[in-house]
C-alpha cells in the first residue's frame, strides 16, 4: 500500500479521523492524500430560497462570513500539515470544490484505501451514521473504505466477518494485503450459519489460507440471528479492527447486506474496513 485517501470536511474537522489516519500511515509507512472538500465552504456561504435555489445576501455579511470560514479552513489545513510533519509522514493535499460523491469516487480510483468519518455530510447535517453521503460512497467506492473509530490507541484484535461469499473472502484478502504488519495480531474469523456448522472443505481451505498469513487465529462458527451474534461479539469491545465484505450488495452476501452491516456501524466505536468486488 502506498496511498491513503482521507476525506476531510474543513469546517467540521474530525480529530479522531485525522489521528487514525496518522496511526495507519505510521503502521504502513505510506503517503496520506488529504481530500479537503471545500464544497463545504461554498455551502456555508450560500443562502437558499424555499425552493432550494441560491439567493443573494448582504455583501458585508458575505465578506465577514467568507473571511471567518476561510480562516477556519486554513487552520484545519495547517493543523493537518503540522501533525504529519511532526510524525515524519509524507502527505499531499487536494483541495476540491466539485460535487462531493462524484469527486470522492473519482479520487478512490487512484487510492489504495480510503478513510472517512461515518457521520460526514456536506450539504445538510444528519444525526444518522452512516449518513446518506457515506452510504453512497460505500456502495460506489473503487477502493476499500475504513469508517474511522471514535478513538484509537492500538489494534489488539482483528475480526473477519465471514459468510463463505466471494465478497467476504475478497475483503479478507484486501485487508491482509494492505496490512501485512498485522500478521501477529490476534485474529478471529466469525462465521454465522443456520445450524452452527460450516462446509468442512471450505473451512479447511480458508483456515489453510489464513494460516499462511497470520501467526495466530481462531475460527468461530455460530448459529442464530446474524445481527445479534455480531452485536454480542463486538459491542463494547475496544482496540479491534472489524473487516466486512460488502455494503448494500445483498445479491452476493445476505450476511453483510445493508440491514446487517449498517446497524453494526452505528453502534461500534471501532474502525470498520469494508471492501466489495
């Protein structure tokens, strides 16, 4: 891995997102590309009528708002740069003024990994996480995505959510390829089946593959309601990294369909890695 893309709202900068990006960069020794979505800048300066169309407002008020907001954005940019320099992490800044989803997806095509805050929203504020913007990015991203945690100190355990689907295995391979330094971490493969039993031949192949990449792992197979088992296994845990195979693509993975993955994302405070084919 050589390039991490970090999506930043310069007016509502998330300290935890920046800190986690720095943590990942230190673990992998890669360059951070910060995408400063200055769409947020224009959105905060634009007043709209009842139909949503832009309207003019007093020049003095506009000038004051523009100066204040611009200063706040430049401070966010400066803080990011100082943090990278303090840790000797190479970084690049892309200042973007276009349509958020389109430009983020375009950037993802040339990134190895994307980090984003699950609660980010540029045009209207939302109390829901992941927001509509983030859900769309998760569906369209052309590289794996990590939803940033509320805090990070270290990673002590990795949990692979596995359902025998191509998406799940693809996510495991992607994660393993991107984070070879985690090979000595505690690893749990969490598999949920109807009867608590797995295809023995498939289980053998999976364990053989994982054993070639990780020093220690445990393959846990359970039966029951998928969401409940996920919650029981991850809720209130700290310093874990959750790996999931898809988002909103139920054709290949009923286990990780939106109805399952989204509630988990809402309750966990840990980083969630999502990849799909």
